[in-house]
C-alpha cells in the first residue's frame, strides 16, 4: 500500500496556513491548519 502526503504551502496576506493532502488507496484527506495573524499595518 502506498500512502503519500503532499504539502501545498501557505497563503499570502493575514493568514498563515499549512495545507496537506494525504492520499491512500481508496481515501483522500485534505488537512488545512490555518492561524490568523490579524491585519497588517
């Protein structure tokens, strides 16, 4: 069985985000871990 974890990076702006895609035979799970930093001056 092959399981892969792919990192899709962060977004620009006021959110720091880590987005991952976990894939296995018969399953795909997306994980989005975001943390708001607030507005930039």
